[in-house]
């Protein structure tokens, strides 16, 4: 008897059914997951590497034992065409094994600050030592900086010091010196741009920017999925994994560091430079990503009263984290606020210039973890909303992340349904913006009532495999293969996700004694926030019912804020002051939160549910 097993493909967020005797590679084709398969499933090209995260699978084949080390096999690494599920499984497919790129958001507001970088570079011509001048090499360099540029340095980075003598002689005593505060952090012979690296480290996505420190010009930008997703879709699950053992926490940290190194190389390749030219790194992230990257304790983040280990800005040598840029370079971590509101939200407020507004302004950075701030006559209050992975297509039956073939727009007109997919490809699933669109359209068409219950009388509502579904496409296929729809359970997941955000907004409004219709502007940032239809978000009740002219979508403002802090010491100081100004409200401590959340679960305008 043939048995079907459920396979979750991460980080794409796509799910599929795998029959007995089918490989994970074969299952991926049916599920619309673009896994590389050059040799036709013979295990020869070894291009379909994946990691089994959960579930029982077949024993490694001889081809796999030849390719992977014992440690890699122990860690779950396999070839997709050679591994066969024996139970429900979850697998991680790395970027190099995929043919379908996933949409990541790197663009946003433009940088509008005067460069004032923490690292400055100077050209120094030194006189070579002789028997009448026996000054030590490092002392000679420091004296040259002082005499020629008036720069007083007291120390030389130890990694620079190890190669300094040889480097000075190889360059015939003419060199370019990178100075940070009173420390020499780099030494090179060839002229070239002095580079900085800005990172927006999100729970699901990572955005990287390579910047010329002297003029603030962005040389390259690139996005990627955060591979830590293999340890959990959300921050709570990921923290739980880190708490299992010190070894597991180190593995989670190593995973993201390797991803950052890969991203750095790709950025440099695109700009025609090398990582050793990068003299400074800036990172903005929420407190969970911050602590996991730095190896800080995380248990207190998920235990009341949910306080971070540190909120101030942190600086340390990049080599201490394993980041491969200039040996003496530093990484600067933007300050956290409290709870899960971290440096990425501070960066977003900086870039959007919302933090000093006198009118009532709402600023949201929407993602797996959503941060919301209300600026009320210059005062700022913030909350963190566990909106969950539904906006990334996870926990949705036909859900997937924003990749080729994902339905991202839905319009319903009577019995007719129009769907737009990414790259205009054949639909293989639905991403978060498509789910939000579908639910809003179904509510407007009367297919859903205010409580989110699906009305059975519509011809598009069918029972498929025992689930009540609204069929998006195709119209005529009787079976489930190739079908994409919205289930009743999907609607509940979307309601929970949007309610978390709307409830957070309402808590801020009530704490400030203001109402939603008083909001002058709503600033929406983040990858998901970039692609949503604002009208759908308002219709579903995720955002306040306001004229569309009051909404402004700003893209990856957190990434732009990180770039601003990278090139400007003044912006870094401003970030520290801003973080101290923000009043954090813990939703778990709000006495009315449960009541507000239940009301926010309803579709339509939140205000209609009062009373």
C-alpha cells in the first residue's frame, strides 16, 4: 500500500506530498521547489545538496558516503535525489541547490547624511630605517602619521602588527593606513576605496550593502534568506533550539556567520573588490538575532519580564565573530530598545525620519517579528508583535515564500478570480501578500463573514481532501495536483497574524490617549510591507481605516538606517540617544491586550468591533 509523507521545504516554505519510493528530489518537482538536478537523479552531479532537519529517511547511499564526511552525514546533509522519506520530514535546501531565486528586499530610502566615517585612511611615505635610525617599524609608522597628518595613534591592531614589518618593506615604505579612533586597523600598499559593510539581519531575510566610506556611495547590494531558519521559523523556536546546548547555540551562530561571509564575498565580487578592503561593519537586528549572533544568553528573552542582556551599542573585532574582512576591522551593533525591539527598528526610525515628528505618526517594520512605534508629539512608544511566519507563506496550505510562481495579487469579481504571480510564471503556491489579498477580496465579496468563516454557497468554495477551500486556480481540475487555494485554516492563520499587528497598534493608541483616525501618516517598512497592497491590509483590518494618501511604503528602511550609521559617527550617536528615548510597552503586561487581540481577529475595521 502506497503511503504519502508530508515534506516541508525550507527556507522556501513550500510543502509537498511524497509517495513511498519517491525521492525528496522528485517530491520537490511536484511541489514547485526549484531544486537543481543536472544528472537526472543519479547522484553524480551532487548539485541537490540538502539537510534533513526532522523526520526519518533512508540510509545514506554509497554516492552520499563518498561525497559527505561522517560529520556532515551526522548533521543531516544528504543528496535530494538519493534520500527517501520514511515519515513526515522537514528539509533545508541551501541557495546553491536551488534554481529559483527568492525575492528579498534590499531597496529603500536613499542615504541623506554627510559622511563622517569611524575609519579614516591616510597615505604615509616613510623613510626606511638604517644604522643611524633604529626606530621600530610600528613606532616609525605612528610617528609618520603624527608628523604628516597630525593623527595621534597609540596602538596598532595585533593582526596588523604581525604582518606590518613585511608589508612596509614590500610597499617600499609607502602605504595607506586605516585609522579608527587612536588605533591603526589596516595597512595596505595599493590605493583603492575604503569600504564599509552594512547588514540588516532579519529573522527570515538578510540584506547586505557595500558602501564607500569616504563618499557614502553604495557600490553593491544583495539579499538572501537567513539560513538560521533551519533551526526555527520564528525567534521563539530558534531561541529554544539555542537553549538545548552550548553546541547547538554555537551551531546557530556559525550558520549565520557563514552566511554573512558568503554575502560579503558576493557583494565584493559584484563591486570588483575584495573583503580585505572592508574596514568597518554595521549591523542592525532585533534582540534575538543580536544575541544569537554575539553568543549572548537568550533564556531571559523568553522569560518574563523579557529583558535583553544588553541594550547599548556594542563594538568588537569582526574576527572575534569569524567575519572575514580586514583583519583589524570592527563591527558596530546598533543599540537595542527592549523586548524584541532591536537596532533594526532604531535604524528604520532613523532612515524614515519619523522619530522627531510632532504630528501623530505610526511606523511599522512588518515581518515574522513586527515592530511598531507611535510617535506622539515627539514622544515615542514601541511594541513588538509576534506576527509569526504566515506572512512568509508558512503554515499556509499552499503557502510559499516570495519566489517565481507565487501568487502575490488576487482580485475577485463575482465568480471570476484573477491572480498575478511573481515573474508571471505558472502558479505553484501563494506568498504572504497573496494570502492577505485573497482574504481581503473574499471578505469584500461576501465569501467570508466578519468572523472569517467561509460561506459554502459560493461556487469557488469546495471540499478538497476534507478541507473547505476557496479555489484560486485552476478552475477546472478535479484533483488536488496543480491546485492552489485558500483554506479555512489559512484564513485563521492570517487572522492571527494580522490581529497581532492591529492589537499592538491599538495598545499604543490607547496608551497615548489617541484614536486611529487621528494618525497623520502610517510608515510601512520591511520586505513584506513593501509588497502588500495597503488597501487589502486596511480591508482585512490589519491597519487602521485611513485615506490611502496617509500611507507611505518605504522599503527596507532598516537597511538604509544601517548604512547611515555605517558612514556617520554622528548618526551612531543619534541612534544611541533615540534608543534611550523610546518607551517600550510589553504587550503581555497590558491588562486589556487579550480583549483587544480577540477584537482585532475580526475582519474589517477594528473600530467597528467596539462595544
